[in-house]
C-alpha cells in the first residue's frame, strides 16, 4: 500500500475551506452557549471553583479525561510517533502509567483534605500565609508551562485549517484561543469548564475511534501490516519499531529519556488542573469512581494513539509532516484528511474539519481547566488568605479570580506565540517535571509525614520550582537548537531537555532537609486530624 502523497499545509483545496471553517465555527458557538448557560448557574465561590460539588463519579471521570487528554495527547503524541516510532509511543505509556500514582496516592486524600486548591491541604497543618503564597506561585507556573503546549497546538492546528503560513497569522490564532479561554473561565467557572470538558472527551474518543477504524480498514485490520509499512515508509526500517531512534543513541539521550519518564509518571499527581477536579464530586467514593472511569477512558485513547501515530507514518510523507509543522503536531489532522479521501476530496475536507474541531475542542477544554486552576489558586490562596487575610467576601473572591484569569491568559498568549513551533508533547512533559518537582513532594509529605513543617514545605516548593524552571531556561528547549524557543540564541549549558532527573529528587530532598533543620515543631494533633479527615472524609468541606 502506497503512501498518500503531498498533503498540503493549506488543508486541501481552497474550495473546501468554507466548509472547514463552518464546521469549525459550529463547535466554538456551541461551547460558548454551554458556557453562558453554566455561567447563569454560578452563584457563589463553591459554584465557580468546584461546580457546586454536584457532579457524579462518571461525569467527573469524563471531565478528568477531557482535562487530561490535551493537545499533547492528540497532536503531540501522534506527531512524535509518526517521526520517531517506538520512542514517540513512550509518551503514551508514561501519561497512562502516571494515573496509577494519582489514584493510589493523592485522589481520595486530597479530595477529603482540601476545599478548592492544593493550598488548602498544606495550610491545614502549616502557617497559612507563606505556604499559600508558595502553593499559588507553583500552581500558576505549572499551569503556564502547560498552557504553552496548548497554545502551540492551537496555533499550528488553526493555521493548517485556514492555510496560514505567516508568523503574524499564527500569532493571531494563538491570541484568539487565549481570548476564548478567558471567556470560558470568566463566564462559566467550573460548571462551564466541566461541561465543555465532558463534551470534548466524548468528541475526542469518537473522533479517534473513527480515524483508528479507517486506518485499520486500509490494512484489513492487520496491525502487523500497519507497523511494517510505517517502518518501511519512515526510511528508518526496523529501527523505527525499536527503542533508540530519539532516545538511546548515547548515554546522554538515555539519561534524558529516564528524566522524561520520571517526570511523566510522577507529574500527574501534582498537576493543579487535575487536582482541583477531585473537589467537584460530593463524596470520597465518587472521587475514587471518577479516577477509575478516567483510567478506563484514557487507557482506551492511548491504545488508539498507535493507529494515529503509526498510521501517519505509513500513509503520509514524512517530509510533508515536517513541512506542515517541524515538530509533527499536524500529523493527526493530516492523517484524517488522508483516510477521508485525500486533500482534494470532499470526504478528506470534512474529516479534516471534524478532527481539527475535535482537536480544537481538546485545546479549549484543557486551557480552560488550566486557567481556572491558576486563577482559583491566585484568588483563593493569595488574594483572600494572604493579601486580604481571610476578610474578603465570596463576591470579591470570585471577582479576583476572574481578573486573574485575564492576566494569566495574556501571559499565556505571549509565551504561546514564542512556543508555536515546538512539539506540544515535549512542552507538556516540562509542565509534568515542574509539577513533580514542586507540588508532589509537598503534597505527599503533608499527607503522610507527621514531622513535616512549614519550612520543609517552602523549601520543597520553591526549591523544586526554581530548580526545574531554571534548568529548563538553560536547556536546549529554550536555546541552542533549531527546535528551541529562541532559535538564534545559544545560552544553554544544561544538556537534557527535561530537568526531572535533577529537580524531582531535589524537591523531595529539600522538603526533608527543610523539616529536619527547622526549629518549628509540627503539631501532632493537627496531623492526626488531617489523617482522619484524609482517610475517612469526616469533616471534609
């Protein structure tokens, strides 16, 4: 079976573009209507932050799936597999295995111990103002790193659809996504965001199922034939299906792979936009059920990334994928166009539009969740409990959350424009590394270590945060390579693309060291209360 030749970055023939734009616009309008409807039901802070805690385990599991299966999952992983074969699929494995850590260690205790944010859990045992400031700073930084990936994905996706090739046009697309994100969160709050995430999860699974079916149909449902042609057509032969094409060429790349794996597996349990989803259910049982549903849905999706990535390698020209986007982020939409009949067919145009709309839904749902997490943390942790010292009204708190949404959105637009040509899966891996370095050690120590103190929490959060972000700034991700954020600059000295192997152990070490060197004594009574509350849910919310 031959490859589909010469797919264009202009998303097919020009005469199909009105159809593509129409289908694309329908989704945006539908989600805006849902957001306005949900916004009218948002009465107080509990509604804005936690959706009134009215969602069932299944609904929250669906929303978690929608929140978790980001542009990295749909666009980045498909592109990574299409370009690097087996090594690209390692992202799928890492993202899925990470859920076991979230389920076993943090899902239920966190839901029982907090109210709206991670800072609530830490402040229960520690001095409120310093730990809430640290938790808020960490949440905002992790969210912005994650937002970079979504913005980059949105830029390449809509540029592909509209045939935009100029950098100015791509930057305008990133700005448009940022504005929509701000509207979703400021109007709809958690209720609007959750419904958008649920709808997006259904659309994403349905769209991925359709593409998987059509890809396998071309190979008579023979996965071996699919993998064989992908390997042959990649130009790499059998090496395409073996470890080492991207990671494993030398000891440094093996170390980078280990660092990436560590960040992926441990990062999920520290991601703010995932953690706040556990507060939207009424009981601990519902929290467990929602994670179980999420694992099933997410697991099914990541299995299908085999068809997306290897299907793109088998049916598309590698040069066309790279020409469309250097990091491979457009492989999945181009594959949809190919299996629909090609770039000049109505079927190809329709399928490209549908899959691109699904990908855009994916991006909007995730950016809304991320922005909500960071604005909630700023308003609840920093504004209410640090700046206003607990004296702000709920109305003032929600207003502060909405204004912080605008500011965070503006920062995300600016940084997303700089990151528009980077692989979104790699960018998300950086967010995972920062979350695992700063948030996870502090959460685990707070929940399970009786001696843990405020100083230990501060050392852990700031130490993990500064080391992870600092190493990224001086890594090839930012400068020194053609794929870097600043292509023409060269100031990197840290050789790895992911800092997890250094920053994650350092976060745990600093949390322990800060505690044992602290003159402050932990309150055993507070820990006993937190332990009972985290394990039983007694007194939660």
